[in-house]
């Protein structure tokens, strides 16, 4: 049996899609979503010396993103701004607005040496582990 990611709102999303189809059939025009919540996906990886957080932020300028670290919690805040145009939309699938992601880091990090880079819509935050959080291997002698 394969493991599947649990999506608690999947049934509600399916119901909404069906309601949209009924709306379009009845009124002859598609419904327009307004204010859909947008949460950027992220990955948290661990190497021997670092925690690496990678966040997808397509269409967001780096100056519209704020990264903070406090008491072992990394917070990423930002805003994806909607382009203002005069067109009449028939379908809107892209989401806009402010977002906040906070994650508790799995180990202690050196807060003074955190680095963040932004390239091609991807934010990469590299957090060096403090010495005590790094993996160490010691050999333990067994007494006879």
C-alpha cells in the first residue's frame, strides 16, 4: 500500500470545483475566486553542519520578503502583489496577498551567521548549526 499525503481540505476543494461547474453551467460564466490564501511551499533539509530552508517565492521581489529568527523559530513573511490591469478576467487561478510561514528549527543554530540568498524565485536560507548540535561520533570502549 502506497503512502499518500493527507490533504484535510481535499473534499471541500472537490465540492468547490463541482459548485464552480454548476455555476458556470447555470449562469454561463465562470466564477471568480477572490482572496484565495496563498502559502509558499518550503523544504527543510539538514546536513552535517547546516539546516537549509528552501522556499518557492515565484513572482515576489526579494525586497517584499522579510526573514527573522527568534528563539529557534524561523519566520518568513512577504507579499505577492497583484498586477493592476484593466482586463476583465474570466478565470483567476493565481493567488495573491500577504503570507507568513513560521517553522521551529530541529536543532540550535548560530544566529549570527545565518545567510539568505534569492535566485530565480527561490529563497535559500542557510543556518549553521551550533557546535553542540553537530553530529559527533565517539568510540566507547567496552570493558571486559
